[in-house]
């Protein structure tokens, strides 16, 4: 169904043409990396729906900076890099410039970079982080600058956001591992981060319960978001008697996989692994990692589209967008 009451959006074009938003974006921006027949199909739909990507930019009041701030916890992380690409493509389409600020997963630095963006008078901010501290909430509520969260949960439901249902996804991962395993470890970044300690962890426990498995605190492991940390954890995870692990971040998963393999344990024959982000990392490992799959690029793209709406004083149909997830089975599960 087309939303006739509203301006035609990139989603309408993508849906009508049966392609991804990334493809529409490439066509609009003249990127050569699109098959000719796909390009024709998209252009035909753009024409038919009278889609004008620059309408927002044209209508902006002159006192705007047409700049959007993007706060990212780790610029080198493959998951956030893909998110940022989705944000950037849509920003480009609406003629916004991006100022990227790396918070280094550090609460103090996070506040500094947000305040720097405010002082640059950005028109809006897309915030990505592992949790929303009280301090950062206070900064956000003091400012009139619109904020949208991408791949970041707000348990108080104050800010517009785009995510997947991380709890359901964790539960799905446990269900798959429970086919062959009784002792399934939960390995995540710090549990103080809401997305881990509150959301994924609850999904893990629900998954165990739904599959008749007992929760055991000795199978819960915290790690920093680093490959090396995952590698070192392997010994502890194996000593705890686990024969499978659900891991909340791909670099940690790659580290754990190699740590387990280097101890002579075969994956997936003797130990199964499911990770969370479906980033490029899953394809770099041997065996390739089974992962929850989520439309990471779209999370970024939709967050940016929501932000353009708020900056343009348009109503949001939905302040908390939850996109579909699945499980992409590769070779780290039986």
C-alpha cells in the first residue's frame, strides 16, 4: 500500500521497485554500481510516484546548517561502520552533511562529543551507543536539537529509535543452539550496557526456559568489545562446561572461535557458536559464523529518514521502529 497522504519516501520507491533502499540511493546518487535493468526499474518508479529526494533540502529555512551529527561508539567496528553508511547515503540524498564523532565507548568522551556537536549547531543528531547514561539523557533533554537513536535501545522510550527486537533475536539463537546443547554460554559486552544486561540477557533466559534448560550464572560471561577479549575468554567458557555460546558481538565471537579452535576443540562438531551482528567479520572466520541477521544498513537509513522528518517538523508515524531479524545459518552451527 502506498501512503498517499504523505510525501513519497525512499521506502515507497524501494517497495514498489522491489529493491533495497541502498539500491534506490545508489540510483538517485548516480552510482554506477547498479545493474542497468534495475536502474531503469527504479527510475520508472521514481517517475511514476513523482519522488523528489531534494524536496526537504529545498524547503529548509536558510538559518539551518544542513549538517547532522552522528555519534558512533567505535568507528572501526564493522557493525557501526555499516550503520553509518546507511545514515550517510540518506543524508547525502537529502543534501545534509555529516559530522562524525567517535565516542570511543567512553561515557565522558560521549558527553564531550555531543556538546561539541551542539555547539556546531547541527540540525539533528543520530546517536549510536551501547547504553544511554543518565548524563547523556540530561544533555539530550536540555537541548532542542532533534535526536534519533540507531541500533541503540532506550528502555525509557523517550527518544525515537530504530532497532530489531534484540531480546527475541537472542531467544531465537538459544532455541537453535538448544537442539544439540544443554549448556549454552551467554557472552556479551559489559552487562551494564542496557542492550546486553537488560535486553539480550532477558532473551537468553527466556530462550533457555522455553527449551526446558536451567539458567546457570556460571555460563554468563562479560567482555570488552574486542577480538582479543573473546580469544582469552575461550578457556573460561570451556572450563565452565559449555558446549555452545550465544555471543552478543561479532569481534568477540571471532576471538572466542579462534581461542576454542586453538585449544583443539572443533567448531561446530564439539562447540557451536551463534553471534549477533552479521557484520563482515562473520565471513572472515573459518568456519563462517552463524549469526542473527539484521538489516544493519536499513537501521541507519531509516534513522536518518526519521531525523529528516523531525527536522522538517513532520509527524512520525512510528517513534520506535522495530525491523525484522532472522538467523543466517553458516558453518559454526551443526
